[in-house]
């Protein structure tokens, strides 16, 4: 059903999970997946009934930081694993993940998760905008990728002033429980070029419109732009008809800025990571999660979560 490049990820369909066993203290390894600490409670947790738990999470690329430092992937990986096994999102989009991280995250998740993704330079090269999903709930029906450039179908293409390749991955899912279908779009806008961010927002807006007027859509990403005040946000929300789930759901946490950069979170700080949804998605709860384990963050960004229901 899926091709090799940019197909559904390692678990189940391609049989590539289980590599990259780890040996460091507390680092996940075969037969030892980190579980949430006793007494830890999810902010939203596993979705029940017809609800879906959607998450956006920039997990921070593995920059080969020294063990013991805040940015060390060796130290952050088990914290991320604990967090994901605590919250158990139905589908979540990551940003910045390198191929070995994509596989390791999949290996650390429960066995009923799979992923869809492609490196932004093509194949396994560059960062992924992978979408992970709970296979017990969701069946992928279609997927694709496009690049944030004037030539969106050209792998690795750049335009608009961004020196870094930027891309989007999307997947159309059927909820096995209800039969409802929706599209999950996941992206990462440029961190330097304002022109690129605005042009990217317009392209994503237009691509979402092509899915049709009656299909529920959720958009996750690191937009490198402040919610509510940036032009990229206005293009997607006002022109694109998408709603900011942080504002439309019952807020379960303070309005933390989503880029604490391993420091103390700031209430009222800039929200540069968003979960947006169109009018066919009802938002029940929302959260910006500052989860830490033994004082360590899983990433320099905080995950953004939304509990939603698809309209029939």
C-alpha cells in the first residue's frame, strides 16, 4: 500500500524497528522502555470514545551534545519516552527529528504505534516532520509531502529567503472506532526568514483548502512565529479558516511559552508551536505541557496538546 521512500514508518509495515538499542543509564533499550514514574498523571492522556488526542512536538534534533548537558539526546530520550507513554496521543507530529531519532522514538513507543515521514532532503536525509499514530485507532488512507518553496513538489527545494530546507508531511486517516476521516498536516516554518514564514503559511493554507470543504483537518507544527500576533498566524487563522485549539478548548495548563529552551517556563510567553483545526473539528481541551523528569526536559520546546472530536 505504501512505497519505500516517505512511506509508513518502521513499525509493522517495514519491519525496521528494534535497531539502535541503547546502553546508557535510563536510556531505552531492548526490553526496557521507560515507563512514567509512579504518581505521574497525564494532562490529557489517552483519548476515550470518539475523541482524538492530537499533539505538536518539536523534539529537538540530536546535536551530539555531551551527556549531562540539557541538550543531550542520550539524556533527553528516556524523558521523551516516559512523557509519550504517559500522555499516549492518538496522533502527533514531530519536528527536527533526524532519522535515527525517528526510529528511536518509534522503538520507545508502545508497539501499536507507527509513523509516516520523509527526510526534508529526501530519503533518510535531513530532519523529518514525521507523524506518529496509534494503529488501534487510526488507519492511514493516503499521505504525501511537499516543500515550502516555489516548487513544492521538488524534494529539498528552497525559496523565499530561507537557507534551510523546509517541508510539510500530511496523512489522511480513518478512525477505526467511528469511521470518520480527517487529515493531519505537520510542518516546520523557517526560523530566520519572515518572508519564508508568510509564504509558507500561504502555501499550507492553499494545500489544506485542496482537501475539500467538508473534511476535518488538524495542523501541527513549529511555526517560529508568535500565535495571535504574527502574520503567519493571521494567514492560517483568518484567511485559512483554522482555529487555534489553545484558545478554543478548555485550557488545562497555564499559557506557557512553548520555547523555554531548557529554562523555567514563562507564563504568557510566545507560543510558536501550535495545533490548529478547521471548523469540522470540535476542541474539548488544550494544554502546553512543561513535563520534566528529575528536572530534565525532553526537548527545548514544550509539546502542545489538544483533545478533539471530529464532526459527523
